[in-house]
């Protein structure tokens, strides 16, 4: 019968094994065996096998990530680089910004909810998307006479600007996080 204490130890060793995944299999086994022996000796020396006592013993042993980092350093193994998570909020924002009118409104809200863009980027996203409103004004203007050229320029600019804004924000999104300041 498995007790809570056994479950805690099993979970700890499973977490450690996951952290050691980038080490060669013989090195993984060596570290897991060392830690397992240490846990067994510590449990044998304890008067009680209560959940609190086991948790305390595991906390003293250290975080599995720290143990794995020390093992990688000891064996000269580089840690696998972690793949950055896909910024879904920002991707949806970029798509919404190029959808006329209501899409821009959703995109403008989402651009301000994002933590990945600076205040300057957010202002550019909001103003760039606002050009859909200008497009609406340009299409209702009188197409004949001297104002026709201005109306045409407004319409063309209004349709190009949201795409240019989305491209700019996408480029800023790809910038390494340490080069994009939190606010401007």
C-alpha cells in the first residue's frame, strides 16, 4: 500500500528525472540512485514518516531543478534551451488590427492588454488601427472635384497603415525581451 509519504518521494524523484532529461542515461541513473539512497537513509533515520517530516526532508534535499543544474555543471553538459511559448494574445492582436472597424477595436483593446509591447508600441498599434475610421471618412467624402485626390489618398493610406502597423508590432514582438524596455 502506497502512503502519502511514498507518493511525495515518488513525485520528487519523477520531477528530478524530468529535470535530468538532457543528461546521458548513465549519468541520469547515477544521480537518481544517489538521491534515492540519500532519501532512503534520511527516511530510515527519521522517527516518524509523517507527511510533514517527508516534506521537510525533501525541502532540505533541494529543488530538483537545482540538483539537475549542479549535475549538468559537474558533468559538463549544457542545458537544453527552452523554446519560448507562443504569444497567442499578441498573435490574435495582430490579426484583429488588420480587420476593418470592429476588428480594430478588439485589436486596440488587446494591444493594451499585452505585456510584451512598450507604451510607444501600444500607441502605434492603436493609432495605426484607427486608420480604418479614416477610411470610412474617406469613402463618404465627395469623390469629384479637388477633394477627390485627398479622399483617395486617405482611403489608400487607411488600408495600408493597419498592415504596416501589424508588421511593425510583429517585428517588435520578435525582438529579444531584454532589448524591449517595459515602458517608454
